[in-house]
């Protein structure tokens, strides 16, 4: 499509950021605290709102329960709205309790399965209270050793548990089913891949769709093909964008393989209707700042989408039908190599934000102010040190 049409589509692009990426996080080796990192759900919402102000395209923030639990969700909703954002997907947490050592909805014990189900029910209620229409469910369930549990039994428990969660959904609320190859378990995972997730969603009904976390596949998986097939089947519910080098690395989107991001965004760009696909980021900033890294991810998604929108679809289709293998590939490559910075500058002028929102954050004194406000003023800002 031409630049003006691409600009119109870019204006509609909305990206949801995750509350959990704004707080301190780390690996199993250590958590290095970041000056001014958000400590409470209110501060996490503040940071998401700042990202929205600087980018103009991140109007919602996903919550993780109980990490973001509060007593009054109506008040939390109003707080978010007062900061200029709304609350997006509610993510139940089925891994943060001692009871979940051997799983949650697939646990061998009925008692633990009931606990997990109760938590999912609570999350549906929270979603209603905050005005969200999405439950993003990731199950950490699996086993570490062959023989540890009966795989078919576990699949049965999975279906039953998911059906029970699905039954709680009010009309208009969607259950996005997230899969992941491995981790925290290493021998088997109950929802390991998009096929299993799609199978479960088909069993459940139209309010269940698959969530593709771009870091949750075996090395070398063709993620854009998964996206294409799920779109064709009406089963693509949303994304957790991040990048990875080895496993579930949760790195800045597009930092390792921007061409893959472009190919994924191309599947979205050429789909007739992607209005329902929730574009969410799921990241963990362990050694870098949180807010500017989030903005960088947002900008990288915009860049990839802009390039994807500029693919000459007519010529591409003609080359494909004409069996011109290299010609078709070169059309994609040409779009990928286009310098879209001028187009994105136009977009940001229209959105009334700075041409480089990462730079705007870094020179705007935000980091020092947040460090001071949040009681880490004695630690010099990482930017001032360099
Ligand atoms: C998982 C998965 C989920 C996220 C948790 C914290 O690997 O990506 O989406 O909620 O991490
Ligand atoms: Mn995820
Ligand atoms: Mn993950």
C-alpha cells in the first residue's frame, strides 16, 4: 500500500504494555535493582501511562494477579483512567504459590486444581470490575521426569479445568490461551505448543483464542506461519511480543531478529481484519532501564509494521502466482529495506509526540525524577553516570 494508507493503518496500531515489566525483575541468579523502578501497582500504572504519553500508542496496561492485587478494583480502574490509560488483559498467576509445585489446573490433587480454578474465577471478577474483556492464561503446568504423572490424565485435567474457566466468562470476555514449550518444567509441559492451545480453544468455543508469545517456541520455529494459520482459522487472540536468542529470554522486541518481527507483522498487515488481535508486550528488563526499553520495543513494533504495510501486495501476489520464487522474495526484502523513519516521524507528529520517544525519555529528566520520588535518589541515575 502507499504511504498515506500505511499511515492510516499505523495510526490505529495500539500496543498494550505489561505492569510486570516496570518493576524490578531478574533471573534465578540475581535481581539487580534499577533506580526508580516501580514498586507498587499504582507506580506500574504511572509508568505505563508515561509510556503512553511519550509514544501515543499504548493506551492500556496488562495486570498480573496477585502481583497487582488491590482491595478495590473500581478505584484502580479510575486511577488508571485518571492517568490516561485503561486496564487491559488480566493475567492469572498459577505459579506463585507453594501449592503449585506440581502444577495448577493439571495438578494430580483435586484440592490444588480447585484452588487454581478459584483463582481464575477471581480474575474473571477482577476483569469485570476493571472493565477488561481479556483473560490471558498461561499455565506453568508440566512434569520434570518421565513417569512422574500420567500424560493423558493430565490432558484430561487440562481440558476439564479450561472448560470450567471458560464457563465463568461473561459474554464479550475472551480467554486467551498462552502456550510455552518448556519452563518451569523440563520434561513435559501441558500446554506446550500452538496446536495444543488451538485444540483446547476449539473445544471451548468462540470466546477462547490462542495467544502467541513470540519467545515460547523451539529454536527455528516459523512463528509467522503459526500466525498465518491461526488468523485463517479465526483463532488468533493476541500476542506477547518480546525477542529471544535461546529460550524465553523476554528481551526487547526486535532486538535479536527484526526480520522475524517484520515477517510476523506482515501477516497482520495483510489480514483483512485484525481488530480483535490484542498486541501486547511481555518483557523482563533485567540489566537495562525499564521504561525506555519498553518504548524501544514499541518503536520497533511500529517500524516493523510500517515496513510490512509497505509491501507491494499486488506485485507479491503476481510473483507468487507466476511461480517467481526469487522475485517474490525480493518484494518482501525491498519493503524490509525501506527507510520508514520519515513515515514514522509523520506518524508521531500526528500523534503529537516527539520523533524519538526513547530519546525524549532519556533527555527529559524522567529517570532522575522517578529515582528521587521513589526513594532511590542516592543511587545516581544510570544515564547520568554515562
Ligand atoms: C511466562 C509467560 C507469561 C507471563 C509469565 C510471567 O513465561 O510468558 O505470559 O505471565 O511468564
Ligand atoms: Mn507471555
Ligand atoms: Mn514467557
